[in-house]
């Protein structure tokens, strides 16, 4: 694996995953969260959505059918906001697979392009997951009469936990990721193996986080379902200030 000789040549897109996307998640019932400012994620997410909406959906479906065996196509469901990106990723994955079959190398440009594309997809899927969790908690709050302050604290705990879990995933791949991004070229087989582990890890992480917090939300809601009715004076929100 040939490496760049100067740090100035480092094109590290891993910073895209340094902080998860929570600023752009619309939360129901005024359950809003504060999180650190993110410069790269919102910009890329905006670009992805714009490109997705302007692309022809029939072309995207044809491309995904052509490259049906690729990783992005098999792990992620197509939506209006990610269709063009999935189509693009399928093409790029296919080219890497072709190089792997021919036992050829893959260029830095192709590696960076593929990883950058997946990071954009992760941002979209992360936002989708957080929207679903927010909607789930909002529904349970209304149905089970969960106090607003309890729901708000629960959503904050959810945010902190997911951020911690995804930071763990990020850190486990950071060194390898940077190594490929710094390389002029790499064995297609080696890069394909890393990319497969990387994508599957994030896909699994997203699913695991959503399943975990859906269960926690339901368990918390059951507490309020089983509680005996209380008079209105005891139902007032608690002021922690």
C-alpha cells in the first residue's frame, strides 16, 4: 500500500463521523435536543438530498437491479432521499469488486469517493432512525400519558447513549480508515474487505440502537399504563429548577 509522504496530502473524510447528526432531527411534541455544532454533516446531507430529488427514480432502480449483489443494495432500503446515492454506491462497489476479481489495485480517488458516499448515506440513515425514535416516543407519550419532562429526559438519554455507541464503532475503524484514505493505491481485495466490514458495522449499529431504544421506550410507557389514576395535583410536571 503506497502512502502519501506529507500530512498536507491527507484527505481524511472520517471527520464526517466525528459527531452524529442530531441537530437536523425534527422532534415531536417540542422534545428538542441540543448537540455540538456540526460543519461537515449538514453540508453533505443537503447535497445528498438535492441530488437524490433531482435524479430519475427509474434510472436508479435500473442501476440497483443491475448491481443487485452489491453491499449497499442488499443492506439499505431505498427511499426518495437516498435512491440516487444508493445507485451511485452500487456502481462504485461494482468497480471495486471488478478490480478485486482481476487482482488489480484501487486508486485513492476511488477509495475516497466510495467511503465519502457511504458516510453521506450513514448521515441520512442516522437521521431517519432518530426521526423514527422521536415519533415512537411521541406516540407513546400521548397514548400512555407520559409526562413531558420524563419524555424529554428519556430522549436526551437516548441521544447520549447512541452517540457513545456510535463513537465506539467509529474509533474501532478509525486507524484503518485513515490508512486507506492516505494511500495512493491499495489492493482491491484488501480495501473491499475493509469496506465490507465498515459498512456492515454501521448498518448493524443503526439497527441495534433503534431496537434497543424502541424497547426502552415501551418499557417506560408500560410503567405509566400500570400506574393507578392520580389526582390532577399530582399530575403536574415537576420543576427541577
